[in-house]
C-alpha cells in the first residue's frame, strides 16, 4: 500500500502561524521523517508566510521525483493572478491549488465575491482546489453545485482550528457531511491528532472519521498529517489510522494514498 500524506508544508523563511514549528522546515527533513514513518509521498501546500514557498516546493518536487506533488497558490485579489491559471500545471509538481483565509482581511473573500472568478477558471483548467473552509462550508456547496467539473477538497475535516474535542472542533460536521451529495467534493482527514482531546491512539477521532466515511466513502477521503503542527510523531499519525478496525483494508488503501492521487491526477 502506497501511503501518501495529503498535506505537508515546507518553508525556509517567514514567521509560521503559532500552530506550527517556530523554525524553517525543508524538504530534506520532511523526506527523512517520511522515510522513518513509512510514508511514500506527500502533497505539499506552500504556506503564505514564506513568499517563496511555491518555488521551494517546485525545487523539492524536482529533487525528489515521485515523493512530492504540489497544490500551490497565488494572490487571489491580484488581477494578474488570473493569467496564471491556464498554465499552472506546467510547473514541475504542480497539480492544483490550495487557499486559506485565516487573516482578518481575507476572511470574507469566499463570501463577498472577491474569489468568485477562481471557480470557473479552475474548472476550465482542470485544477483541483483545496480550501480551509471552516467558516463557509455551506457556501462551498453552492460553488460545487454551480461548477460540477471543479474538484474541491475541504481541508482538515472542516474543523475549527483553535479547538480540541468532537463537540467543539467538529461543530460543522453536519454542514460538511451535507456536501457529500456533490460528487465533486472530497475531504482531507488531515490534522486529526491536533484536534483530539485524548492521547494516542486518538480514539476520540473515530466519531468524526466514521461520520465522514459513511457520508463520502473511501474514494473522497484523504488521510494526511499537517505534520509541522502535530502533537505526535509522523509514525503515530500513520499507525493510529492503520489500526482502525472498522475500515476495511481495501478502503484504507484508498484513503491513505490511492484516492488523493486519483483525485488530483498524481501519476507517481
């Protein structure tokens, strides 16, 4: 079984958000950690705090063939960014896009029309788009309905990033599982241990995992870590999910690697 981590950040400069390591984290270190944990590949998400992180990710994909794919980004409020979409996948390793809206000045962009141009452009270009959509999940359903050819990925199970425990962290679960009716919406099971309110093997995560598994099925769920903010080792992130006894082995194979590769078109 190929194990593919659906979300990893690498960066060299800038100030990471308080949830992440307070230092640089480069491809060499990521590969060492992946090797120790038995992780075969990872989807890189260049973080906004390093303005050169897209280029860093491209260099990582070139240096480690088959180990990294990239969901990159660009300034969504810059009209010049629109010209980048049609040729985005021509860059080494680039297979799609990923955006988040945590900064106060960006928080309303998904709701006020600022990024409405992105949806038809990405759909036409065949670019999957991953999104931190914790505060606007119902709106994402409208996008999915209007653009059925656009593959969308909800980050981190739609969790509220500052909370731990099911009732608080996964308060949007009902809205998220409602999106399962759109075949172009998938969910990353990333960051799980960060949201758990118990120790390894994080059995408190079984309830949100089960709700999403029942709603989306194994072809639209993608295991991963967001390793630079995990409270445990990469290996434990792998084994806590491998040891879930109610997910059949064939479905684990999909969730832990094959499904994300198929969704973003990563031919490793």
